[in-house]
C-alpha cells in the first residue's frame, strides 16, 4: 500500500480541474433530483393512483437501481469514465421526460423503471474518476468535497421544488431532466477521462464478488445505508408529530448541510486512519438518532440532525476511499459499482421497514437506527484487524 505522505504537503494543494468540474456538474444535477421525492405524490394527485400502487411504482424504481449500478461499473471500466457519466445523465433525462409525459399510471411505471435502470449508471464512473484524479491520501477529502456539494445543492433543490411543484408536479420531472442535460454538457466540456477502455489481460482482473474484503464492506455499507434511509423517511413525519410545520424539516436539512460543509476539515489525513473515522461516524450517527427519537423543541431536533450529519461526513468519504483502494485501475469502477449496490438494497427494503416501525411509535424507527449503527461500529474493529490490515497501513 502507498505510504501516506505528510499532511502538510497537501494542505494547500489545489484540486484538479476535472474534479472541480465533476463536483459542479453533480451539484447542478442534484438541484433537480427533488423530483424523486415527489414521485408517489405525483402518481396519487395527477394520475389518481392508490397509495399501494404508488408505493409499488417507487419500489420498482428502487429495485431497478441495483442493476443500474452494475451496468455503470461495467461501462466505466469498458468504454471510459466520461462517456459513461454522460450516457447515464442523458438516459436519466429521457426517463424523466417519459414520466412527465405519461398519460396514465402504466406509462409512469414504465418511466420509473427506466429511470431506475439509468439512475445509477454515472455513479461508479464518477467515483472512479475522483479516485484517479487525486493522490491516494487525498481521496477521503475528495469524496467528502463531492458529498458536501451534493448536500448544499440538495437544500437549494428543496426551494426549487416548492417553486416548481406549486405550478404542476409534472414540471418537477421536466426540471430534473433539464439539470441532467446541463450536467452532461458540463462533463463533456470540462472533465478529462482518467481510465476505462482497458484491453487485453489487464481487463480480466479479480471480480469484486470474489473479493471477501469488498463483500465485507458491502455488508457494512448496506447496514449504514438502511439506517440512513430509515432516517430520511422518518424525519418529516417526526417533525410533524412534534407539532412543527413542514418548513421546519427544511431548516433541519439546512443545518445538516452546513455541518457537512464545516466537517470536511476532519477528513484531513483520513487515509491514514479510515476505520477510526468510520467507527466514530457510526457512533455519532447513533447518538444523533437517539437525540431525534425523543427531541421535541426544534433546536434540539437541529442538534440531533447536526450530529447525524457529522457522523455521515466521517463515514462516507473514508468508506468509498477504502473501496477505491482495493481495486486496480482496470477494475475500480466495477468494485465501486458492487459496493454501491448497498444503496439500491437499502432503497428497496428501507421504506417497508420504516413504515412498519412508524406504525408502532415514532421513536421506534430512530432507536432501530441507533441500534443498527452501534452494532456496525462494534463489528468494524474486528473487521479492520481481520480483513484490512494492508489497507490501514
């Protein structure tokens, strides 16, 4: 494993232009991603679907994102990072327009499934490009920067959703399609490809599905992603149950985004201690969930949301950087795609689990997330000693 160089030598180094351009492009795309949060509402209000039917359509979308990731990883390692990112964004735009133009539920189901199949194509390529654009020791910070930009853009997306959604819910999908095309244009114009198109024996690298280290990371990632999905579904319902209006949820998301940006400084030197930060992140998320479970005043809910956001900062960047470091250049996107399926799995099982827990009591879903994060934190230490000694050096 590459020896970690002194932190001081990189504190003032500039980020590569391709990386900055990719971050900006994904932030632009994120501005339109609010449409997915309104898919079920649009099906009910525009097409007259039942709640059960709307839930089935959203589930179809979530299930389709799993093969989408794998396809994106294969494409990125075969045809290149940049062409894959552009193709994925254009395909997302086309599927969004299908949903917007659908005259009935059947068309919306087709559009949602197509969107799921396209939705994650660009992600493995984006993550591989980030890993290959910076030094190994700067990867956690680079992924943190990527996540921070997404968080800030996500808050702005809420304001845009309120503006566009008040006119016609179908316009949300049109707006999302426009941001996908704008992001694709930025990538074409400013992002330089870094890998892919590997020919000959080099392409026949080790399959991620035969790498026990990757499978362990996938299990940990699925646990974290499930806890995160539980929290995103429960937050607006918790805010409402505590007597606050819907705008309060937006303010909590603003707090989380600000903490995400401020917390990036903690990722300096993260490559030298990834599992320490991952454990700390899981514990912080558990604490934040426990606070939100019983918090009633809005300031206390904000404290809990901020703690959760800080935990995510410590957890996400080092985790993705670890996975990127397990693979060769020829197989990196495939590894990242395999790891990324944890989000598709969580999106498929998380909503069902969340609604079932919420039917008992609001704190139940938060305490379940707390317990899950604590269990993951407990098993991370032996996993680090058993499987990842070389990575942690």
